[in-house]
């Protein structure tokens, strides 16, 4: 007689390729929608990019000639077909205003933007998970009312404040006030401290709240009662037995926050004059610099979709039962 557990494991292994195939198909469809959106969104912004580029006194004949040269007088469907054809060939175009290759703009700024987002996510996870677990242990079974009130108040307030306001406050205190950190640009490792901290505070508060809830739930499980009855050392009880079982939801939130930090770093980069994609994105959208703006929307959107895909894959590897459950629900 075959054990139910082995049947479940074999069934999960059979469904795993289907799980990944579904997610790959969803990723491909999402990217297709993103391509359409990146083209449509920039054309919906009012204003004439050529009038802005050539100046308010430029002759109408010059503007029309330039419009024809760039293909902006073609019907939108024709422009979209050309846009997709260029994307297929890896051609992101050239900036209307700087005449710089869009691929070069992204190549220069993307690593710096990703560095901020990844470091901020790592900092948020490294500080929030222990804080959330500590708060749960202190407030378990109705204990520590004062700790619970302080924890929920501080983290709730931290989540409500936008990242760029943290950036402005840290800039005023540590750069302009104390002068201990560089105020802007990327001049060395210390340049990362202020923008990374600005991005990490609100996500850390959110993850800490989630980690506390997950820890409280796990503390009431049978395996934790058994571990406490064995009088295991505190480090083994919490680090070996408790921590791994609280990470699934926390990693999910961490992945979602990484997606948000990639796009949410735009204003923080502007505050610190960070050489990433943020400032160029704002300029491109306000100037209606079509090639740059469309490429930025594509890059940010594709990164968010890719991160979400990787989080789903990671969770399927950590917890195969979740992949099995998700697949069977969709089949039903």
C-alpha cells in the first residue's frame, strides 16, 4: 500500500511543470499588455513634444517636417506597428531631446536603480523579521500590552509616510545638518546610506507587522508547544523551529515590496540626485520624449512582472504544496 504522502509528492512533481508553464504564459501575456500600455499611455498625455523640443517660436513648417521625419504624422496603428517591430529587433530608439540612445540611457541608470531597490529590500527584511518576531514573543497570549501599543503605533505611522519625505528628513539631518554623509549623487559606498534607508523604512514597518502576525499564529501550533515543552534553548526554538515557518508570507511580501521599490524609487532618486532611471523617467514623461518614456515604462513594468514571477517560483520551490493547490484550483 502506498503512503498518502508519497502519492501527494508524486502528484506535486507531475503538476510542477504545469505550474511553471501557467506562470510563464501569464508572464508573456502581461508583457504583451505592457507593450500596448507603454505605447498608449504616453500618447494620452496632452501636449506636443515637437513644440516643446523646438521651442514656441519654431516655424510650423519646421515642426511638420520634423514630425514627418519621426513618423509622428502616421496613424497611431502604424506607429504602434513600427514600435513593436523596433522592440522585436532590440531597438529602443533615440531621445528626441538629447539624441542619446535610449539603450545607453537604460544601461547607465538601471544598475543604480536596481542597487537601491535590492539593498532597501534586504535592509527591510533583515531588520523587520527579527523585530516582528520579537514583538510577537513579547505580546503572545495577551502579554505586553504596552509593547503591542507602541509597536503597532510606530509601525503604522512609519507605513503612512511616503519614502521621499523620509529622504528629505534624512537629507536635512545627516547631510545638510551634521554633514556626515554626502547629500547627493553617487560618490562612494556612503552615498547609498541615505537613499537606501529612505526606501527601506516604510517597507520594514509593513514587513514587521506581517512577521508579528505570522509569528503569533505559529506560536500556537502543536510543534511549537512541543518544542517549548522540551525546554530548547531560545536561539534554537526561534531560529531553527519558528523562523522557517514564518518566512513564506514574509518572502511573498518582500518580493512585492521589491517590485514597489523599483518603481517607487523615482522620487527618492530625484531627492538625492541619484544617477538612476528615476529623474530621466520624470523628465521624459513631462517632455513627452516618446522613445525614452516608453522604454522607461517598459523597463519598470517588466521588472515588476519578472520579480513577481520569480517570487512565485521561489515559493513553489519552498512550499510545493502551494503550487499544487494553486494549480488544482485553476483546473477546477
